């Protein structure tokens, strides 16, 4: 849901915005987008992946849920993915951050995971795909419990190459060589 406003909000205004509620927002082309409450299944999927990546040996300080990412579309905007894996360089920069926000001048994360919510499919599959590619994010996973698939997008020369995994298909990752995870395991929540 978009919040009605007479004028477009700038990135700087977004950073200062506080409506006094616990509502989470993304900024898309100057408009506040209310983030829907997560379903229990979506929350479980994100938590499962957080724990799985931790067991793979990724240090806790490189794993984050609900970190904001500044992106470029028509205007600088902000996305809030379900899970982010930081590079070592980004983790060092974020250590002193006063807000869990990856700015445009910071290194990109290694991986961003979006768990698709009902009526959010076009944002996850279309808009965020191009925004994350423009940021140079090495991998973008779209975990879709509705369509029962995990789409892994690998950044190659400024664009994403796509691999779709379903059922017992083992997810292939260019940044996690020792990954042994099937789409079904991720989607079970």
C-alpha cells in the first residue's frame, strides 16, 4: 500500500521520517510504501536461511534481517529485504553505522533474499531485480512460497542470470560453493 502524499519524498526526508508507529516502509520513486506484516511462513523461511548460513560458517555480524538498502530507480529509494549477507568490507563499515542502512557509497551486500508476500510479486520479480543489479549485489534470491520456487539471480556484467529451483532441486550459488540446500527445504519454513 502506498501512502498518499501531495509531493514526492526525498531520500533525506525518508531518513528523518517518523510517523510514531512501528510501521515499516520502503521508499519507491519518492513514495512511501507500507510493508505488509510478515506471514508466519515468510518469517520462518527467513529465519531458517539465517540459521543455515550461520551453520555454513558465515559469522553472525555478516548476517542481517530487515537491513535497509538504498537503491537507485528514478530517485534514490530504500528497500528492506528479508535477509542480507554482508561482505567482510561491508560488515566493517556497518559496525559503526547509526542505522541499519546500506548507503549508495557503501560496498554492496553479497546476497539479498526476498521472501515473496501475496500481491508483492511484481515488486520482487521486476523492480527489485533491476535495483539490486544496479547496486552490483552478487546474488539475489527470490523465495516464492506461493509459486513454490526459489529463483537465484547471479550478477554477471551488470545484469542477473537466472536459475529457478523447485522441489528437490539443489540450489546452486556462485558465492556459497558448499551450499547443499534444496528448494523444498527452504520453502518448508
